[in-house]
């Protein structure tokens, strides 16, 4: 039967139907530049990291203070206020940081999460991971970041 499904090109459809019947969420896996991921924000571990349908994502191009610091807690609160349980759309860069895929993520209305956090002044721009300057205008508008910009964020 599997051979017949494979020959007819229906194997993928059959797998999708089985997964859907089990209530599993189908989502893209990071496979390289320009792959995408869409789904609900299932967790917000800190200001520059989210989970989308269970997939750990590090927001590319920004840096936030860690949880437990006043600025880190503000970043988490700001991110929760706009993204918790919302559907987000992420463009995966193909890079990884620890066990997280690096991505630019936005809400259905087009609001970029990294840009939002920068403009709110709760996160800073990470030039090493924003070499194209995507967040330069948000950084300028927000003024100097009050938090610590880690050494790894500086251009090498």
C-alpha cells in the first residue's frame, strides 16, 4: 500500500491527513534560508526568544536583557502583551543559536516583533545579526539602549 501511495504521489497527503486526524500541527522545519514557520506563540522564555508551535525561535537582529533583570522582565511583558497566544509568521534565516532557529517574526497585521521591542526601548539592536540594517531606523528612533549589548553582537 505504501509503495502505491508513494508512486501516486499521495504519500505526503496521507501523512498529512493522519497527522491532522491526531490533532498534530503541521509546520515547516528550519531547513535553510527563506524557509518559513507560522503558528501560535506557545511560550515566551525571554524577551528575544519565543516558541512557535513548540519550535524554539531566537529573534534575529536584537538582544534583550535576561529574565530576572528589570529590563529583561519589561521585554518579556511587552512581548507577552502583543504576541502571547497569537499566530506569528517567521522567516527563518537558516542560522541557529544554541537549540533555536534565528528568524524575523511578525504578527498577522505585519508588526515585526523585533522592531516593536526596539522601538519600545526594551531591547537593543545586535549589529552582527542585523548586517543589512533592518532595525537601524527603529534603533535610532528609540535612542540609546539602556541594557547591555553582548560582545557577540558586535561586528567581527
